[in-house]
C-alpha cells in the first residue's frame, strides 16, 4: 500500500498537585535522553501526550525503581515551555489506576459484567477463529468492521488499521466527528488546512478568537495570547457562551448560535463599503474575488447581519473597522462553530474575511483553523497489504457519524447486503460518544462478535465479548505531532508494561503470529520487529533531514523538534488549490454540491415543539470519556448537570439545583440544573463525558444530523452536534 499521505490519514480516520497526588516537578532544559541520579536508580525519559488535543505536550517523566515518580513538561518545546495541563499532570494516576483493564478478558453475556480472565494466546485464538469462520462463510473479510478514532494519536496506535488490512479487505468507519466541515472549507479556499504557527500570534495586533475556548482546550495558547496583549494586541472573543477565554479577553461578543457566517459577511461588507479591503492582495493572490465582492454588494447589509446574529449594527461596524485597521490581525477559528448544518459555509465566510482584508500570508495574521503539515510520519504500522486472494477487492467504507444506523441497515437481513458479523473497536468509546445512543446499543446487539481494546471498563467495553488491555504512553514507544503547533515528539517507554497490557502494534503482531500458525499465509502483519524499531520507522527521513538528524536517536536527545517555515501560512502566495491561488470562487466546492462562493447558508430551523438549543461542548478537565474515571476527576465533576440561564429557568419554573428532564423526539436525560449567566437565554449546555458508575449519556439527545461539509477531505460529512433542540421540565 506504500506510504500514507495526510489525505489518507484524514480519510481513515496547577495548583491541583495536592488534589491529584502528583508532583509536577521543577523541570529544566533537558538535553540528554536520560539523567541518572548518584544512586543510579533514577532516570528521566521523554514521553508524548497522545490525546486528541491542540497542545500535544512533550513530557519529561522521572522514574525511580521502575515506578513513575513525577512528570513535568519538556522545556525544549517552546510552545508548551515546560508546562502541562491539569489532565497531563495526572497521568501517573491514570497509569496506576486500579480501574485499568489489566488482562485479556471475555464476557459471558454482553452487559452482564461476568468477565473471565484469559491468556493472550486464548484471546488471539478466539479472534482468529472468528476471522476464519467469516472468511469461510462469506468468501471475504468484509463482514469484519473497524470503528477506531483518536482516543490516542500515538502513531503505533495505527497498528489496528494495519491489523485489519493484513487479514483482508474489511469494513471501516470513515470520516471524523470532530472537524471535517472546517477542513473542507479551508480545502476549497486554500487547498488544504495550514494554519500559521500559533507561537507567531505574539506578532498580531488584533486577535479574533472565534468559537474557540483555549482556556479550557488549549491552555498553553493562553500564554501566547497574553504575550500578544502585552505587545499591544486586542483580543476579542466571539462565542454564544461566555467562556473562560472570553472572561480573559479585552472584549466578548455574544453571537446567536450558528450565525457566524452572517457576522463575517457583515464585517466584510463594511470593510468593502469603506474601502478598507486589500485589492492589491486579491488581484495578485486570488481568483473569484470580483464575484465575491459583487455578492457582498448585492446581498449583504449590516442591518441584515445584525438581525441574524443579534449583534448591534454599531458593534459590527466597530469590529470590522478595528479588524481591518490593525495590521496584522489574526482569526482563530474554533471547531465548535463548524459543527452545524451551515458550519462549513461559515468557515468559508471567515476565510474570505481574512483574505479580503490582506491578512493571509503575513506574520501575525491568518485564518487559523488547523494543520497536518507537521505530521511527518510514515504510518508504517498502518500501511499493510492484504493476503493474496483476499475477497472483496477493496475496503468498504461507512460513515463514522452514522455508524450504528448503517450497521443496522447492513444487518437487516437483506440478502443483497454483506452484514457486519465482527466489530473491532479501538481508540474510541462509541456507545458514549456516538449520537443516538439507543441506536448504538441496537447496532452492537446485531453483531455476533465485538472486540474492544481499551484501558478502562467503559460502556463500549461493557457491550463487548472480548476486551484487550492497552498499554499507556509510559509503557510503550511512539511518535506524536500536533494539528495546531508545529512540534513533533518522540515517546520512550518509562516503565515496563503493567499487568499484561500491550500496544496496538504488539496486538497486531501477536494476532498475525497466531493466525499464521493456524492457517499459514492468512495474515501479512510483520512479527519480527521490536516496538523501538516500529517507532523508528514512523519518523520520516524528510523530517530528520530538515533537522540535520541522521536517525530517530537524535530526537531522543531533546524529545521534540519543530517543523520550521510556518510562521506565516501561505506567505509564498502559493496555494494548494486547483488554480494555485486563494479561491473566493471554488469550482471544487461547487462540485460537492455547495455554492462556489462563500455565501450565507441559513441556520437549521428551530422546531416549534423543541425551542431550546442544546450545546454539548467538552468539559475542561476531561476529554470525551478519558480521565473521567480517575478519583481526582470524580471529586470535581462526578455528577452531570445542565447549565441554564436564569431567565429561561424562571420561565420553566426551575430553581438552581432542581432535578430536571431534558428531552426531545429521540430520547431524554435526567440531571440537575445549574443557573448561570454564561449561557445563551435560548439554549442549555450539557458537557459531554462518560461518568463512571452512572447511567448518563447526553447523546441520547443527539441526533445524527450531518454538517454541510466534510466529504471532500475526510470522505464523510461532519456531524452537527450543536444543531440539536430540546425541551426542559422540572421533575
């Protein structure tokens, strides 16, 4: 299959030290792989946080007598600068949690909790027998499905993709629930996603943080924003919610949810009317600019933008004037704002605002969403070929954002459809994460055999026949890069694997060995490499050459290295679009069924019987279902709650602390109400998470509504998580 490109990747796929019981360490500039104490029994190694997170921290782990003593950030990385977040500092608790899955275990009856410890050899034999049974019955491995995403971004975690590729053509959950509409938008406009180095924001004179909350989700960027403010920049937050980031900004602008495109177009119209646009930049670097300007002239007024967004005309005027006058000015486009049925169109309008004002390709400017140019890895663990004679001809793709419904359709008994008979889950907790939870349970029930590889006994594990124990970052090798900053980190094992845990590549090798013992030639996954050798293979030679390194061992000296040349994205004026220029008018966008121009697309209509919007952002101390089972997390956030504005609560007769029922046409949840002025008056907020030992899941309320874009870059449309509507009643 060869080397995987970034497109292939897209398609596939503190003062709390006393509380958490972890010393944070002092930290220093580490120049060697290990520091050994005088006693000779202490060492320091470099680790890499593998979470799906903007900040992607390099970690220095201190180990004594085979035990993690404390961790701190790696000062060799100037983005994180030797600091971690609260979640990161608690990793030792994560590793030594008694709740970890420790051994391979099989369950007698899904959901019963009747687990029996088995050996790895027995687990591999169970899996192999099921694979052979399916191949014999169907003539291919297409009835075997993989549902895997970003619970860990360690490149060795892509061994599971390689596992399935090495047994034949299979069914894959394709796409991403996270960011695809925005990726498509910037693909149509710029040619791909490439943001300016976030460390360069210190050069900005005006920063719009648009729909992002770095105070919770990118804490190291808050230091950069503060430095920019000290250098004279004004920081403005645009968000429906008064976030912690907004509270630390110079100005907060509350916008009606899902109307971001109208604000961007309104600002652009003011800039055009007052001749504040950069015509020279547009003539030199773009195509379709005249059609875009004509659209603004013929369709957009500030009164219209004000009505749509709920922002007064004079505020839009001032915002546009300040943004256009400040050189350079940058926009940080958050992921939450594109999780709408018009989210991709909104991002295109924001991109166009940055471009027409001349803020693309300049230091401290940009329309910054994400990047994958720092992912200079080979995905060797992933790039396997199927055995000779594999039936099916190609992998079958189904939408990760509507996976349960599509599984049920395939398993409906239609003789013309190849069903799903076996499911492998890795790096995900789909029962907790996927929309329409009731449908997820039905889909799992329709599958004969479910294997889940995880660290915890979560809801998905509970609905599995077999669970495989996964090693933590401190117990394996790995490589990780960020989709925000431009640092690439290496991960060394700090301790021996606890219990009988293995990383995905070790599992792949063990299964391959067992399958070939039982049926020679049935699996192509290599079995003759060490984990260190696998990690060395992942780092591309281009990256090593760019840093003057000869091998991965050079990276072990600092733990991290930066991909250079991205201080100002698109500074060379060469875009990756079909025209090679910025495309205000994108024929490629039109070919995917959207308007060629960045026009306004109406927000999803609010149902009359469900007039309250439901917003489900991340909680600041968790990440989906991760960290939620740790004792420190339970002490600060062990009970779900719904945030509601006092005015809406008064209309509903709901007092602060009342138990309420939040419900819509697909389900309901019961939880406690919390009054707050930080949320909109027409919406409620429930933070998505898995709560250990509690039967709560906000996704009972979330319908599998597709976003407007995503299928170009990731193969499937995104998910409109924030276009959900409910009613709320006091219990």
